[in-house]
């Protein structure tokens, strides 16, 4: 799912639209089921991802998407933590 999330844009020219983890997980389960049955491949999923994007991204909302805020916060703290560790070493 991390690979699929990486292919999806996190922001557009206007307002960034967060990716729904629930929808992404559902897609992951469907993909796994289809791959086990032998009808979908990873390449086919990548080709269809631009068309699936509208089903995976949330509609614009007034309040901030909590998961997106937490991911940004964790990313910021992870980079700050690694830079502190590099300075200490």
C-alpha cells in the first residue's frame, strides 16, 4: 500500500486532497484477491491508478485531515531526529 500511496499525488495545483487510508486498504485487499485469483498484476494496477485516483482521494473539507497532519508531523520529527543523531555522531 505504501507503493500505491507513493504513486498518488498528495497535492494538486489548488488544495491538496488527502488519500483515504480506508479506501486504499480496500483497494489493497481487492488487489491481493485479484492477484491470488490471477486476474490483476502490479503493472495493471499502476496503469489503472490514474483512473482510480478519484475513488482513493477524499473530497475537500474545511477541517484538516487528521491522518495527513499526523503523517506530516511524524515526517518532520523523524527528519529532525535523524539530523540530531548525525550531529551527535
